[in-house]
């Protein structure tokens, strides 16, 4: 019967030994049916799942030994990771239940039902990436920035660590668009996005498209001197960008203005206040002539 069911199913005894298994379940375990029969199923689980299920069965066996009737057992569905017989890992969900005894005093059996989560997980991660990525530049989008800022803000406050923010705005971008067209304008933004990614000092830092021709960089556990150094690096690289590969004149140049604000020791009450401070610094950089960096006091 279980071989005909279109679910991955295996049956184990109270010691965790596999007594029956259908081809779909054997495929998830990465071994032939005959090889799996008589094996302890938890040997195919990655830690800490192996320890968790062994502990569950120990508790169940003790409870069952103290009762005249079989103690109830239902666990899951729960996500697990299987160490397959071919040495690869597989993510699955598992539900385990105790089968009703057909005869008094017979050894209890447990049925496990599994589902392969590989495709589901891959699709989930793909959708999550798309939901947090700006389609044009490949940077984090505004939603991802808001989430990251809040997370880094909490870490900064809880662990008394500095947090710096750089807001970057492309100077006279409307003129660039009007003169060279929106297609070239989009390619210009892509070039700037690459500069920002290359300038990030660590994997904990984030570059995001804030909106339009405005970008933002989050620098966790960084002081104002580090933030200014990163901003100067960005400034130089953008000033050196060329657009001849787009068919534009060699003299075509672009620049950015940048505003920096840093949270240190409770200087700002909220992450929004930090953003406002960086935005104010950006406004001062633009009003003082553009292609400049201003640091909030």
C-alpha cells in the first residue's frame, strides 16, 4: 500500500529502526529500499535534528513504559535536513505519528511522511531576493533598506556600537537624462550602483537604491572617519566614470553629492532621525556647490 501512495513514507519501530519504506522516501534518503531496511532513521539526520528526534523517542518510550496503553505521539510537520546516502544534503518537512496497534501488546510503530522542500526553498529564496532587490541596479531596494536600517539600529543601540549612514544623490541627473536619454540614464545609474558595491568595506554593509537617482549606504560598526573615507572613495570612482562605451562623448562626466550621519552613544533617538540628519547633510553638500561630502555634526 505505501509503495503505491504518492507520498514519501517510511515506518519505524520504537527504537527508530526502519521496517518499511516506499521508493519515494528511499529516494529522499538517497539510498535503495533494501539498504535502508533495518537502519536507524535518525542516522540520516543532520544535527541538531538527530539529537532532537532521539530525545523525543526517549521521552515517548519512558512515558509508554509507565502506561498500560500506548502513549500518543504526533510530531510535525517540521523542517529537517537529511544527510543523504550519497553524501548530499536535502531539506524536507516531516510529520511523525504513532500508528494504532492492531493487537494488544504488539510493538508500536510510527509512520513518517516527508516532502522534498528543495524546489520550494529555491523558489522562496528567489522570490524573497526579487522582493528585496531594485530591478534596475541590482542593489537592495527601499523595502530592504528600511528593514536593514532597523536591524542595524537595534544592534547599534543594544551593543553600544556606532552606525553610519551615507545618502548619495546624483548631481544634475535630470540634465543627463534630458541630454542623453532615459536609457543611458538607466545605464548611468547601473554604473553608479557598481561603484557603491565595490566601495562597501564588509559584507555587513549595504548599498541600496533609495529612490530615483538617490542611493544610500549603511555602515554598521563604523565611525565617522571610516564613513568619510568610504564616501571619498565613492566620490573619486564616480568622478572617474566614463561613458564612451554607451556612445557618449569622452568629456561626459557625472558627480554625486553625499551626506553622512553617524549614531554614537544615543546621539539620535530613532533611525528616522539618523536618516533626516544624513539628508540634511546631503542638502548642505548640494547647496554648497555639489560634488561634495558633508558630515552631520
